[in-house]
C-alpha cells in the first residue's frame, strides 16, 4: 500500500484530497482575478456585496470573509478607487459607513461569480445520489469548522430557528417553517437571506438528529 502524505488513515487521505482541491481553487481564482485586474479577495468582496444586496459595513465584510480588518480595509479602498464600490452613510447610524456596489461593480461581481464554474462542471459528472451525499458531508464539515471557530457562521438551515429537522430525510423531507417548504438533504441552504439563528440548545438538538439520520 502506498504511504499517504498525511498518514494512512482516512482522515489523512481526505485532508490530502481537500488540499489538492484547494490548490485547484486557488489557481483558478487567481487566473480569473488577474484577467479582471483584481485579486481573489477583491472578487470575493464583490460577490458578497452582490449576494447580500444591502450595503455592508467593513466589520461585516471582514466577518463574512474571515479576513482581517486591515486586509478588508485595503481591498475595499482599492475597489473604491477602481469605481467598483462606493461608501455611504448607513440609515441606522448616520456616522457609520457602509459599502455598496456601483453598476460597474455589479457587472464585475457577476463575472467573479463564474470562476468556480470548473467545480460545478466536475460535480455535475457525479450521480445525483453522490452529489446529495457529498453536499450533506460538506454541510457537516462546514458546521464542524464553525464550531471549532475556524470559519464564520454560514446562515444555514441546520442552525436556523425555522428549520424542522427530519429523523428520516430519505422518507420525509426536513421543513422550513418560514418559507413553508419541504427541504431535502440536497436542498439545505447556505447563506440563506431569511435565516434566523436558533438558540444554542435547539441547535444542539437539531444537530444531533441531523448528524445521526441516514443520508
Ligand atoms: S429560513 Fe432559510 S436557513 Fe432557515 S430553515 Fe428556512 S431555508 Fe433554511
């Protein structure tokens, strides 16, 4: 048996695979960004502003992108100098500044959103059941990384107070009480605009059921 770079256990092999994927993502992100005269960080901020629709403060951008305040501030200043974003006073607090896309910024954000197309294409070659299991596994990974404090919260169904988890998702779907929707494992949402954080006890209960239910 060949020796795994990160050990012989499945944990090491999965880690190795994820690192190979991250290399591909970094390379594709830089390739796209250089062709657009931006950095991947600047592209990420444009996409975030497009997804959120409302202006965001610098602190919110830093939190959502897991960047430092200094890096966020530099990237935002560069985007402003390029005419892709503009700052304006927030309505709640007239002294605070928030950032929004200009029309040129919206066009750039739409292009920036396309760089991961190579991943979508590769995932599309998996069977539907494989995609569903893969997504469920990703949700579990994201949740665990959130719990470890390694990534910011992603406003997903499993932490939302509107989520009604199913013990048997294959037979009966989960439900969203806010949108009155049945939600299969493959339809669980990330970055949902109507997400509302459940209290920690509810989150723990939901997570226990979700993590133990069969895919
Ligand atoms: S509001 Fe959004 S995140 Fe919450 S359960 Fe419904 S779809 Fe999921």
